[in-house]
C-alpha cells in the first residue's frame, strides 16, 4: 500500500516528465527554426532533454511499483543522469567555442 507521500512524489515526477515533453516541443521548434551554425549547441541539449524525460518516467514508474527497484532498473537512472551531464558539458563546450569564433 502506497502512502500519500508516495503518490504525491510519483505524481510530481510524472508532472515534471510531462512538462519536459512540452519543453522538448518548444526546443524542437526553436531548433528547426534556427538553421545557422550558431545554434549547434541545441542538438546535445535536445538529446539531454529526452534522457531527462526517460529518467522521470522511470522514476515515476518505480515510485508506483510498476518497475522493480532491483536489477538493471536500479542503475538505469544513474546511467541516464551521467548521459545528461555529459551532454550538458558537451553543449557548453560547443557554445563556448561558438562564442570565441572557432566554429564558423
């Protein structure tokens, strides 16, 4: 039996995933509209957003007991967070190089 906190926590995770999907649609529209090389840093950010949504969905499913907390699922969120961090660092490095004028 899940407590009120578990239900509230799971619903909050699903709400964050839903809002991240909406932000993803906004990012994709900005990405499609901007065809210049100065917008190259958006590509890793969109992939990071997709990984973030996957992590939130897995977390919500784990809270509700649909996905077990053992085995591969216990490490899946850590792998997703590591991928998000790597993509954010990559995007930041690309944007720094664009601002310096190295990528033309």
